[in-house]
């Protein structure tokens, strides 16, 4: 008969919160959770789940200083009884004092088939490298980077157009939560494997958190390799390139196998040919083949790639008469005086705070029209 364990969950995000709920449902006692501090006055999902149950919750900004475990944090950890540490999704460095403290020590989740793709951007590198099989590993934590003995692994096939998001949502997340619970149950039954990782086939991959690493370098890449890079960063943060000199993030990539469309507009994509057409933006790689991008992001604007360079609204080409152009310039001048910034096609009105001004205008308009109509005749809000 399986015994329930006293567990400390160390981590963050919805993934960790779902692991927390499943372990409780399996009869384990969650002695406490250790998560990150609030961001913008919002608690992490793991903290919310713990608080809803009255489970002790500790929000740790840092576990150590200058390589040494902070004694006050260690005291917090030792204030609860723990048989096993569970790290479902943890971005903080947890000292070995904590890792080795419980009777059963600590287990971690990693979204790759270890020892391949050690590091923080494992799913992205699985796609960048064109792996046909993806998966995750639950392993026993040690003092290395994703190097501890393997407890269990699960695998899945990578689909041709899988993205970072689709692979995570389809397999890594739901199966990962279930596998974490399975791993804890194996530990509780004293039946959890400890299989040393082989060094053969081990890779360490860079964390893709720097802008220069997110740029699509076309040189030397086939269309397939460019496609793999785009989908590896879709939807966050998005691979980027230059389109007619503008920085653009690329989303929804596919390999183009059909004929070249008859109606296209040519653009420069970082020194190579790009064709804007009704279904997106085709880009030719060095092997002569094409990939097609359906969505791009220019600054704060996310648009259909088929609309790039076209003055269109809802698919209708806009042509202004001379009188209309004069009105447009008047309106532009009004908004520039309100916002104190230049108003052009790239301005994100929501980012500029315009929505709050529009709400104010609407309220004032209704007030003067229906409550104090005499004010309306004396105070016109907009004179064009």
C-alpha cells in the first residue's frame, strides 16, 4: 500500500499549480510551497493554489547570496516537515542544502529527453535542431545543470508545423503534470528508478532570452532550418528579421510547396527575396526553397503578413479625397496635441493611453447631451 508523502513544492506557474492539485488529490500532504515574489501586485498561480487551501506559502526572492545559502531562508524551509522536494517548474537556483535535506531528496521536471538539450530553452532547441522526437524527463536533482539520474521519461512525435506553444500545450504540459504525479507515487512506493545519464549525446543549449539570439540568421540555412527556427520561438518571443529595413517578428510559418502566386509584391527580407501575397509572406532560403509566414509583428502591431506594405483596413484599400486628406491632418494634429507624441500609422493608441481619453470623452458627451444640455451648446469638445 502506498504511503502519502510530506512534500515541498518549489517552483512557479500554472504547471506547478496543477502538479500541486494532483499530488493533493493523490493523498500526499503538501507541507508548503516555495515560489517567486508577486509581480506587479499579482501572485503566482502556485501561490494562489496554496493560499486557497491554507497551505503555507513562502515567496522567496533569493535562496543564496554570493554562493552561500541564506540562513533565514533555510530556517523557513526547515520550519516545515518534508519527505521530498518536488520542482515542477523552477527558474531559481536552489542550493544543495535544500536539495539534499529531505529523506527522499528532490525530483525535477525538464522538457527534453535528457541528456539532450540541457538548459533553459529545451523545447525551442528541440525544434531548432529539427528533432523528430520530443519529450520530457523527471530526474533526481544534483549539483549539475540537468545532469541528475533519470527517474522517468516520456516521448512524442514532433509534427511538421509544431511550434513552441503547440508542443508545450499538446504534450509537455498535460503529460508532464501527470508524469510528475506518477513519479512522486513511485517514490512513495520505494520503486523509483535512478538511472545515470549517459554523457554520449549530451548537449548544453543557450538560453534564448537575448535579442541577438532570437534573430533569424538566413546565411547557410535551408528553408526547413529557417522554418524550424521560426516555430521554435512561436509565440514567445518570436524570431525576428528585417523586412524592407523594419524589424519584424515572425509567426505561423509553413514550408511552401506550391506554385509562386501570380499576384505578389516584392519586399527585401534581410537581403533576400520576399513575396507578399494573399496568404502571407513567402521568403526564399539559400537552398532555393520557400517558407511562408502568415503573421508578423511590427513594433507593437501584429498584422497579417499579407497586409505588409498595403494601405488596407479590413481588406479594403483606402483612397482619400483632397478634402478627406485635410480632415485627416486636422485629426492627426488634435491627437498629437493630446498625446504629446507624433501620430503615424505605427502608433499604438492603447499603449499611448488614448483609450482612457476616449472613455472620458464619451462620459462627458453623455453628461452634456442628456443631463446638462445647456453645457453642450457652449462647450463643443471637438472642433475639426
